C-alpha cells in the first residue's frame, strides 16, 4: 500500500524518522537532526508536518530542557 502511494510512504518515513530526535544526548546534535528533518519537508507538500515542525520550533527550549532532564535520570 505504501509503495502505491508515494506521499503516504513519504509521510510514514518522516514520522518514523522523527523519533530519532529523542536518541540524541546533546542538544546540538538533536538540533542538527531536527533542522535536517525539517529541511527534508521542503518539497513534500505535507502541510500537517510543516505545522508540526513549526510547533516543535516554537517549543524547542522546553523540549531540549525536558530531554536533558531525562538524560540525567
């Protein structure tokens, strides 16, 4: 089914790859991953993902702080 619908396949791969963000131990590495992930949206025409990326951008400080606290435990 995913092979038959390229946009659905792309959306699925983007969703799955985003989970890697939580694997980074340093904020700079996580930020670089997010910037690259966000750049990969450029030509995809997936408005919900663009809105999601904007939300992540707006809340980046809180996300980075939460991630650092999780690593300390």
